[in-house]
């Protein structure tokens, strides 16, 4: 059985240092929920508070309607998967997977049946009698995942589980983890600093910084309509440019400092006034036009990187601003360095923030911190 997790006004301190000051969050039953943020932002601290490994200096934690603040970690019915796998080196794969069931004194026939089931689910049954030192990193992580799931926890907690794997294995394992989680249907709280990994596995993501949650939403919501400039810059690549919002009658226009202006009908009504703004344009949201075009941002190609499907261009504008642009690769040519170009933007995709970057002024921003 999975549970929903409710956190209300959580506080975590180490001495006089407050790591988390007043955090509230709802994690839905059966969802794959990721805590994402830079190192030191408090995501692992929050995970360990849910697990019971860290003390709680304030606030309340609930599994469904049951307050768990004072419940021993061993009584919370959680599964844990760590960055360093933490499987027992002196036990075979089978004995590692069965460990939790043995501790719970599970009847032998059920223990064998469930151990076999989860080894098959994780595609490690053929290694049942191997010792961990004869397994690859990916195989060891599958063992750790099977061991965590076989006890049928209410919540599965995963702390940077793929960071020790090479790039190809990380991609393979994140697919495995998502498929298994949805097959088993357990509430999963996953910690990572890898934005692409979070986007690939999550139903919803909480972006954290300095112990605070900046935004909660689906990968699509967070990528397309970030709550603030920190989220926009942290999730994927983003070119941040300065400009002004001005009203021409009832119509809002955004003018880049580089001189390019676009009509923006999706500015929220409360922000329809003349003001300085910051504009976030992702590399794929630029359109490269020939240099003789006049309606756009004038720029010059500095260099390019061909990556098969896409080509990345690095350019500078007339006022020296550096930008990155991603375009689908052409079959015949790559634009040479030194070429003068004109940049336009896909205005329906770009984001506009108040002058300090603290909030997005466009329609469609979602922030589902609590239900």
C-alpha cells in the first residue's frame, strides 16, 4: 500500500544554522516525486526527515493522516536506495534481496516467491548466486532497488541513486526505475541535482534552493512556465536578457535591450504596466534568419558544435551579449563562424520575469506545492 505524504511548516536546524525554515508540501499517493536542486539546497535533508534519519525541529510530517514525527524509522515502512548502493558485500544477490523479508520473519515459501518475483522484475535473477563484487554498477543498483521494493514499503526514498553510474547506464537505469515504480505503484520520493534525470523520471518535481521550494509542477509545467528566474535558469539551458514591458493602448509589448520588440498578449492583467523585465529565451526558442533581415536581434556566429540531430551555435550580439542557440541540423551546411545573422524568438514559448526575477508575469504558471 502506498501513501500520500503531507509536510506542514517543517523546520530543520543544525545548531544555530537553519537549513529548512518553513516548508510545506503535499506528495500524492503513488506518484514519482522528485526533489531537485543544487548541492546544499536542503533536498537530502528533507528526504532524511521523511525517513526519520534527521531530527525535526518544527512542523509536522504525515503518511496519510498518521503523524510520523516521533515514529522510529524502522516502523515507518519505507524502502531506501542510496547513492552508494549499500548492498551487503558478504551476501549473494538472492540473500541481499531477501534481507528485509528475513528480518520481518516472512514465511519461507513467501520469502522465496517474493524474492524471485523482484529479481525477475529487475532482471537480475540470472545473477542470484553471485556476490556483489562480481556485478557491474548498474547490476548492483538493480539489487539495491529490488531489496528496497520486496518488503512492499509504503514509501520508496531514493537519494542520488544514479550519480555513481556512467552516462549510458544512468539513462538505462532511469528508464528501469520509472517503469518499475509505476508497475509497483509505490509513492516514490527521489533526490537528484540532475535536471535531465528529474525531467525523465518524475510525475512532479519540486525545485529547491536555500531550503525553500521555488516551484512544484510537472516537468512540462516547470520547463515551459517557470515560476521565477532561478527555476528558468536551473531547469535546462536559458539565455537571460534584459528589456522593458510597455503598454501601447491595451496591448503589452516586450522590447529587448537589443532593440527587438514583440507583442505579448499573455501577460497577466495585474502586470500590464510599463516596467523593466528580464526575459528568458531557451536556445531552441530562437529562430535564425539571414543577416539582411532587420526585424530581430543582430548577432554574429562565434562557433558551432554539431551533435547529430541538433547543432549548437554560440553567438554574440551587437552589444556584446553572449547567447546559445540550438537548431535542427541541416543536411547541407553549418553556418560558418563570423556570419552575421538576425535572431527572432518564438514568443509563445519565451518567459518574462519582473525586474528582479522573483516571479513570472505571464499566464499559465502553476505551483502545486500543496493540494
